[in-house]
């Protein structure tokens, strides 16, 4: 008597991969609501940080040039694999181009087949802001309501809305070397529940702030915050320093701060702490979220989240988007993968296409 064995049915249309365009991403964000999207995304990022040891991690692979950087950011949890392609070219704005553009892929580890291809220019702005606010919820003083944003480019509104939704920030102080950038940011955030002041200097913006976000774009070592500008109890969200040779804070600020990072192996190369000795003490954010390490030590302490962006955050964002897509129709199927009737007959598939 023969024993019957079962096989997993072969899925239909293996060649098709869902693709989320920029238009689809914008519609998805509005369908969910910007602040709800940021809050839910922060929850997904926190969930993945809580299982940080499960991930196969590596610093991003970067190709630097005199004009900018192109990076690949891979990570896997053993079941899913994700990566993001992202560039950073500050000079692009002179030609009417974005400083940062990105796309990402989420794949099935068991088969190697991609499950989702998505734009990530908008999604990166959202996940960066969500991560910033997630960190601040644990590191800033609970009563923090006033935030200074220094650098009012493409990321600034996302940061403001994330801090409002997740941390309760309602008072914004804006500064940029380009006054029109601050004016545009203020216009974009009008009617969203903020009290907004456009400031004439970084010093003016920082005065009285509970949280300071630095998010400038120039690819150089700069001094956006100096030691005399930073008072006790403040939380610094340092976002702009994200590649070798690009920093925003004076080293004296770091020496006075309790510094928290995503992935030390990457942050020591790219973050504010690239200025410091290799043994400069830092605390990994995931340990704080899991209760394995202390966050803010006192109301008088200066906390600093040295954020450079890490692949786990992109993984969380892609996973979140994939889950949100169900029933929305906000993707298209791309014919990306060869799918011959007989897997070993790839050339035969090519020949048959010629006949057809």
C-alpha cells in the first residue's frame, strides 16, 4: 500500500510582487491619518526593538562620494528579510531634487521571494520621526511640551507631528539658516494644534525648550548646538548626523549628556559619537525599552538620542505597510520574477516568449 504525501500547493502568479508607489503611500497615510500612522508605526518599531536579539544585524553598506552617499540597509529576523536603498545628497536641492530618496524590499526568508516593493522616501521620513518620538517618550522629561527644531527641511514637519502624537509636544520653536524653510514649515503645520514661533537664531529657538531636535542636511561637521546653549534637563534628538564627517553637536555637549544609540557599531562611525573615543559610553535604546538599562537618570540630566537610522526601523516600517495594505487596493502587481512552468527550464521560457 502506497503512502500518500502532501505538498504545499504552488501559489498562483509567483511572478507578481506588490508595489507601493509614492501616490499609494500618500493615500495610505491619509487613509490611516498622519498622527495615527506615526503612532502605530512607533508601536511596530518598539515591538521589533523589544526582540532586538532576534535580528541578524550589520551596519549599512555605504558608497561615499564627494557629492553624497548611497547606502544599502539590510536586516533579517529569520522569517523575513528587508533592505532599503537610500541616498543622501545635500546638493540635490539646488537642482530641485530631494536630498534623500529611498525604496525598500521585504522578502520571505524560506523562499527568497520578495513579498513587497515599496517607495521609502516618504516612509523613511515617517519612520525616522516615529523612532525619534519613541526614544523621547522614554528619555525626555514626562512634562516636555516645548520643542525646538533646528533645520526646517523635509523631515521637520514629520518630527513635529510625531512628537505631538507620541509625546504631547504642542509648542514649536523653529530655526533654519533659510528663513523661507521655517516659514514653509510653519505654514504646513498651521491648524494642527501647535503654537509656533519662528526664531532668528538657534540660540533663540533653544531657550526654554524641553526637547531640541537637530535635523540639518549639510554633509559636513557643523556646530549646531554648543555647550552654553544646553541647559539641565533637556532632551536632544540629534537626527542630522548620519554619515562619517557629518555632525551637528559640539563634543562638550556629548561629554555632559547621557547618550543613547540604536546600534553602536554603526553610530560610532556615522553619529555624533564619531567625534569621541572608541570607548565613549553609550546605552542602546533597545535595552532601555526592555527595561534592561536605565533611561534618564534624573530631571536635571541631559539626555541625547544619537539617531542615525537603523535597518530594523525600515524592516518595521515595511512590515507595517504590508499589514496595512489588506483591502485597500493601494498597490499594483509588478511582473518582477521569472516563473517558468518547469523551474529548471528558464531558457525554454525565453524561447517560448520569442515564438509568442
